[in-house]
C-alpha cells in the first residue's frame, strides 16, 4: 500500500480563504511580433470589405435591375456636352428614372460607361431598368426620323423643305445641281446637318443611277446617264401614275428617235421660273414660241439639263420604256391618258376630251393671250407642286385644241395636237 501524504489540519479561517491561482502563461515572442499583428488586422479588414462588397453588389444589382417608373415608351433628348448630372436630371425630369443623381452616377461608373455616354434622342421602353437606360445611351441607338422627299421637286424646292424642317441643323451652303438628288424616304437622327442630308441624297442618286444605267435598254436614244436623268425628269413631271410611266417614256423616246420635238409644257415652265418649279398661272401663248434653252416646243431633242429630280420609278421607266409606237397622248378626263400612234387618232381623242369638258363646264373659253396649254404629255395627277395647267385641275381646266385655222388634211410630220392653243399651222403638242 502506498502511503498517503499526511493531512495537515487547517484552521477554519484558513479553510475559508481562496486558494491562490497559478499565474497565466507568458505570451510567446511570436505572438508579440508586429508583422503578425499587422497581418491579423489586414485579414480582418479584408473580411469586412468582402462582406461590404457583397452587400453592395446585392443591393446595387437590385437597383440596376429593378423596373423603372416609365408607364409608356418615351423619347428623351440628351443634349450635346451634357454631364452625368445633367443626364440624370433630364432622365428624372422625364420620369425615366427615379433614383438619386449620385446613384445614377455611381451606376454609370459601375457599368464602366463613364466615357461612353452619347448625346442624342433616345427611345426608352416603358419600365426600363436603370441598366437598360444607361445601355441605351451607351449604344448610341438614337431615334431615326423618317423624311420623305416627293418625286418631281426641283433642287431649290427640296432645299426649302429641308430648311423648314426643325429636325435638321445648319444651312445648305449652295443649291445642288438639278437632278442630282434622289427623292425617297430617308431616316436621319435629330441634329443631322442639312449638308449631310444633301450629301446622302446625292450619294444614293449616284448609286441608283449607276444600277439603272447598267440595266437600261441599249436601244433608247440617250447617250449618257445625264441625258437619262433629263428625260426621266420630264417623264416625272408629265405623269404621276405608276401604270403610265413606261408608256409616257415610250412616247418621248419614240419622238427622239424620229427627231420630233418633245413639246412638253413642264420644260417651258422650267425655262421661265427655273428652280422655283411652279409658274402660278397658265402658260401664255407667247411663251410657247418664245426661244428658251428649255422650251421643247422650240429646241430639238432634250433640254440642256433636268427640270426636276426624278424618282427611282421614273428613271427605271425611262431606261426601259414600253415597246410601243405611240407618239401622242391626251388626258382622258379621269386622271389618266389615252395614247395613240397617229395624229388623226390623237385628234379624235382630243375631240372626245373637248366634249367631256363642255359637258362638265360650259365656260371653257379664255382670252387668247392667257390661253393655258395643257402639258404636252400630261402632268402627274397627284404630283407635288405640279403644273396647274397640266392635269392638276378638273377636266374643265384642261383645254383641247381648237381646230387649226388652216390645218391641212394631214400634217406634214407626225406632230401632236396641242390643247388650248389655236394655231394656223398643224398643232404640235402630243396629248
């Protein structure tokens, strides 16, 4: 048996006193190292930052992805040189966003779009999120405005229309040459300069003309793309009906081929007023015989240049006219025309039109000096700025030719009859 240590008796007072605890162990020298202390602090800070970043990412994503306040699509103009705060204010004013400007600015930086915000008109979809709003501005997909330039306008008239449109900026430095603009529907963003619009119309015209010239009928009596434009501009002013263009073009090409004067009233008007395009009154008889480079009652062949800017359809029709022998056409009283090959048949059609006009309106006689010759080959029924004497009025306004005072039984040449002009020699306008 092992011996137990003897129990030393303690007094009751000593037994009540607490026993003395041993001293704590001393910290190691490693724990007191400053590098360890700094490392622990860095790890703690990193953990706190990670937690903060996670919370910020979660709530930031919620802000970016949340549906916006827009109840319907809206176009907003972001002006040039606008700062981030200006953009935020504009968007908030239009109800596109409803966040604090600093949140918007922070979102722009978060999406790395600080230097990519572009001015312009933007269409924001309803309930667009903040991310979508910023993305739309960054992509620069501005609103495109459709601008339609009607066929048959002169260059001066087109420039006037562009000047009246507040979508465009700047001014046109000079009126472009007649026939160099292609009438069509174009799309431009707000703020496009008018010179840029002109340049685009000219570039489009060159491309379209080259394609049409390449596909032209080689038998047409025009020698260059420029002559094609000139003839197409006359066709454009003579009819606005799609089903008649190629046949009207055939009348003129047949007359050119047979060396017969074109005798088109729109050419007289252009010679009188130039780029203004409209005369504003009937053509006078004295103007029909007045010498002018554009008066196709006087000159042989084509005028020196286009009298308008023809559209694609008229260029196509002129490059590939109908295969007919027609030399004349006259208004049929319904907005269209009747085509004939011979002068006698043409005169019968003129007589029919005269009877129809008399039936509609008895007052068909005007003073001789102010007698209005209708267009030699009919003007477009619905063309803008059309010649008022060329088919834009009711049939009563379009005069058939009176019988010539001393017309022979048959004309010496297949010249067309003129409406509204009594002549001592065989009438010379195709209708």
